[in-house]
C-alpha cells in the first residue's frame, strides 16, 4: 500500500468516527474541493429525537446552507439516527439506514450558545456517497452533502430526511426544528 492510500484510509477512519481529520490526511483537501460554499450556524434549536444538537461554534454544530438545515454525520449523531457509516478510498462514504444498534445521543456538553451568525466555510462533497445502495448525484443535487470541519453534513430536505431515511420533521418558530428518527 503506498503512502497516499495509507493516508486516505487513516482519514476515512477518522471521518467515520466523527473525528476531525488533520488537513494533511483529509481525503478532500480544501484546495482540491470542487466548490466552496458559505454556511452559518442556525439561530434556532435543532433537536434530534428529543436531544438538542450543540450549536456552540467550537464543535460540529448544525449548519444552514441556502436556508436548509444540515446535520453532522458524526459517529454519535449517525448512530443515534439509526445510520451506519463506512468509508473507503475506492467507494467514498457509504451510509446504511436501519442500524440494529442505536446509541443514544448525549445532551451537549458545552452548553448551547449559538455562534454569532458569522459566515463559515464548507465544501460540497466531492467524493462518492452511496445511501442504501443508491449513489448520490452530487452534480444535480441542489442541496448536496457538505464537508464542514472535515465531517460530512447532510441536508434535512424532504428527499433525504423523509424519503431516504424515513424520518419526520417539524418546525416551530419558538422551538425550532425537531427531527424524529424512530
């Protein structure tokens, strides 16, 4: 195995575990990304199965791109949502729904102070993504999966949240966005 393949495998393992990948190991370095986009942390709470996701700026907060909320596919969020993630240099990110063992999501450890609304930078995913055997057409998707802080983020659009993953979502101006995965 050559050095580049070894680095990609290490980066993939870190991504799968929801850990930040050092830029030297990232399978999608920022300068190689096809498209840079501006995102922001939502001003409203985002709840997943009754637990409010941490919106503090130092973690992996939900983000907003073109008025659509995205959630991080970290190990804990994906397992709590019933998803299993696999990464390989050849196949990119593979997501399977219906994980047999769910891991409960813990409440935020850092409190829940939202970021100050400043513009942050994310990148449109440029590696293959497959969900339950279906390849995501990143070129045609108006709300493509994003890479933010070297973690893949998925949009909570009707297509992904309801049709693909089978979740329900509701919005209330006071309590924010609530997603039920069970």
